[in-house]
């Protein structure tokens, strides 16, 4: 018959095993979040001259509206894929935010231009001599801006350059 000390050891081992199992389960649930090319940089403000260059090319290949816009206006300075439906191209020297919104994941987007750059966005842009930006004035947010598209009002908020989210509210039909 096991004594009280043996039972405490068994309980301690079982607690440790449960903790490890919980940790593994929570880690496994996050694995797919950024594992595909379409979600790899979701919610991250990227410099379009390095990591963001590939993202701009991928977005342009998947969306004819983005492809035509980039062909007409050139490569952006920064890119933010805020959600699977929302892509933002930032042109600092032109002071333009080109906001692309899709109604469905595989549908072409509609573009809305905002000028000048929203202050919430401008305050967090990273330093880049080619883009003409100095050190970010407010690198840690929240930094938020709202864009009114043809079908929705979309509010983007970033806690930092790697933690951006967007929420869109449909525009009431008249």
C-alpha cells in the first residue's frame, strides 16, 4: 500500500504532466497562424524594400487592383496586410495611404486613397532614409487610423509595428 509521500509524488508528477500537455496544446494551436505565405506577415508593418517587397509582389499577383495600382504609382515604401481582406500600401513622399479592401478573399479589391497620411500611421513609421522617414515618433501604440471605403469604415490599430489589427463596420446603405 502506498503511503502519503508516494501519493504526493504521483500528484506532483501528474500536475507537471498536465502543465506540459497544456503548454504543448496551446503552442500547437498557434502553429498555423502565420505558416502560409498569405498569413506570414499578417498584421505586421513591413518596409517594402526588404521583407515587404515579396509581400507586395505576392499581393499584386493575387489582386489585379493592387497590380494595376503598383504599375501606375510604383512600389510603396511600406506595406501592411492588416487582414486577409485589407491591404495598405504606404507612399511617404507622396503622403498617400492606398487602402485595398476585398469583400471576399478571392475577389478583386477596391482602392481608397487617403492623403495626407493619417497621423496615427505616420507617427509609427520606421526610420528609412529612402522613404524619407526619421525615427518613429510613437513606435509603441496604440496608433490608430480610420479609412472610409465604398462599403465600410475600417479602423486599423497598431500596438507596435508587429501587432496591427483592423476592424471594419459596413457603411449603412442609403
